[in-house]
């Protein structure tokens, strides 16, 4: 072997050693980078979670809603603010698909507002003018709220005698209109007018503004209890007494379920609510109505009213914030009607038990679950079906805020969900006992 070849071999071995050494260094560097990146990612997520928890523990003033911000830029908002008046609203549009029977002619789904199969709809545009008052200040003050609604939802929440003769998919409604008066020297508020019903997790406004204290923790579809075991709106007079930060008592009288300028039986009913909040993480709400409610429909062609048989409605809602990210709730509704004209067999009853779970993954995403058992023992009267039945439902959804840090776009929310329903009787679609549905909506509060 020549010296040149020996030297070449030596050079090759040296290059190989260097390559091996460099390779090990690169691998260690890559491994270190991956580990470091993982630690940084976990740290970032933990910091974000801590930051969210800290924000929850020490609330910072939220930016003004887009409408008031725009009015402020135009120099119009200040006079309203000086008077304590707020102008706000929302717009919502959604899509609903029934996998079991996607065509409208296939039959009912009993989903109420989500009735337009395989179709995009304008659910609603809402505009509110409000001056809120605080009874705990124990001073005389006058407030009000007026809410106008336009869209497909309006057809399902009309009150008797008020814009209930419209036809077509998109309609409009005066959803809420009340005057509040607070009294000097006593933590009491007197409200007169029309308002969204006080019961349940899913009362109409809460589904937009205040479900679980955060609109991101609501569903697009509604529970059977919301649709069939609770009134939509009530009109009358309501007294609110704030006994302490933990106890609030309310009592009053209304014209009945979904009655306003016209009352189907011309008789008042009793409305009461007790709210107990032992801590900022727990709330218990009990609602009761007692009175002649039949018929609960709206429109000019209702059957004669029944003043002889008083319905009892009971609602219990319990919410618990288990951690800063995890919330749970239980809702129970029960209705007893001693007799319903046209139905044989004596007393009729219906009601539901609902369970809610909500987990805020981060400011962008909240996971939601709703489980429900609904029972109609009223020959199908409560849900508009042909027969008494038990319904079991499971809904799984995710609420997405794409831009939670943006002062304007943080008001945008998407809520896709998948839902499964089972009935003890073949009442769905073309005589099915089961249905699977997908729905999603986008809404923007302003």
C-alpha cells in the first residue's frame, strides 16, 4: 500500500469520525430543540391558562361592544352613556342537517327553532335599547328595556296578540318591553311589561348573552325542556327583593304562558322565583308558576280558554363552577295539568331532567355536553306529537372564538354540534325512533 493511499485512508477515517461527531451533535441539538420546544409549548399553555385564571380572578374592564364603540366614534354614545342607556344586539345565522331524513317532506324532528332541514337560515337579528337599574343601591330610579327581533326565530316566540298573525319564514317581534322602578330605602325593583321567561338554563336571551355566564358555553340547538316544558315569554308585573348578595326573591303575576296584549283565558297566574348563590361558583334557582294556562298557543284561532284547571309548573336549575375551566349544571322541569280540554284520562304531566358539562380549553375553545331525558305523559300534547313518549337526547358541541383577544372580533362565535335523539315511540321523520343531526351557527354580538 502506498503512502498516498494510506494518507487517503487516514483522511477518510478522519472525515468519518468528524461526520459521526457532527451527526451526534446535530441529533443532540435536534433532540434538545424538540424537548425545549415541548417545554416552551407546555409553559406557554400553562401560562395562558394561568393568565386566563388570573383574568377570571381579577376581572378587567371589557372593551365596549362594537355598536356603542361606533356610536362613540361618531360622538353619539356619550349622551347615551351619561343617561345610563346602552344600545346593543346580535345577529345569528345557522345551518341544520338531519342525517336520518334530510328532506323537509320526511316529517317532523320536534326541534322547534331548528326545523328547517338542510338549509341555511337567518335565525335572528336583535336590537336592544336598555337602561338597567340596581335595586341594591336603595334609591329611586327608572329603567327600561326594549328588544326588537327579526328572523326565523320570531315565528316561534310570538306572544298572543302581539304580531302573531304573520306568515313566512322570517318575521319580526317585540320580544321584550318593560319598565323598571327601584325604590328608595329598600333593595326592591318593580318591573311591568313583557319579558323572557325566568326559568331554565336556556331561556332565549341567555342562549345568546348569559348561558353559564358565558355565551361560548351554550348550544345552537335547544333542549326539549326549553321547547316544550317552559313558557317562552310572560307579561305582567314582577317584584324583585334582593335580601342579600346570596338571596334574591321575586314574585308577581302574569297573563299566562306566552300571553301579552291578548289573554286566551283572561285570568292572571302567579309567578315566583328564588335565587340562592352561596358563593361565586354556585347558584341555585327555583321557579314556580300557578294558574290557568290552557291554551298556551298564540294567534286568533285558539280554542276557548280553560279557567277551571290550574297548571303547576316547577323548575330547578343548579350550576356549579368546579374549576376555573370546568362547569356543570342540572335542570329539572315539571308540569302538572289536572285536565286538558279534549284529552281523556284525567291529569296530564310532562317534564325533563337535563345535565350540562362545559370545559373551557382555552380562550378560543369551549367543549360542551348536554344530556336530557324528557317525558310526555299527556298524549303528545306538550310536544305536538301523536302519543305519549319518552325522549333521550345527547348533544356534543364546541364553541369557537377565533379572535378572543381582538376588541371587535372577539364578539364572533361559532358553535358546531352533533346531536342524537331516541324516542320510545316512532314519532320522528318517517316513523323512526332515532335521529342524528348536525347543526352549526355563527353569531356576532354588537
